[in-house]
């Protein structure tokens, strides 16, 4: 579904309002001795350049996303309908296993 111009403007306004606050402004990385602790811009650049794993601050966010994807996949698998026995009966009558 394509986003409308109005929806886009609302999203940008919400982002701008968040950036005006101190919400999520502090570095959440537990590695406080890191040279780039608190310098999120360069930290992300380093991880992108070297294709390292995900920075510590983003792991909980990505973990939640992966958990949601796993739940969705599991639900999709569980909701798959069972093929009726009639299909197998027909299959074996017209194309028996040799």
C-alpha cells in the first residue's frame, strides 16, 4: 500500500518532535570504554564499513523485529490447511506409487 502525501508529512512531523526531546539521546551501548561511545553517527559508519554485526544499541530493536518475524512465520505455518484425504485418495488412484 502506497503512502499518501499527508501520511508522509505526519510521519516526518512525529520524527521532528521526537528529535526535539532528549528521548533516546543517550548512548545505550554497554561498552562505555569504546572510543566511539556516544558518537552514534560514526559508530554506525564503522559497523557499516566493516560489515560487523549489529551495534549493541540496536540489538534489542532488531531482536524484537526478528521475534515478530518468527511469530508471523510460525503463525503462517500453523495456519496452513491440511490437505483432505480425498486428494491423496485421488492421487493414488490416478498416479499410484511405482
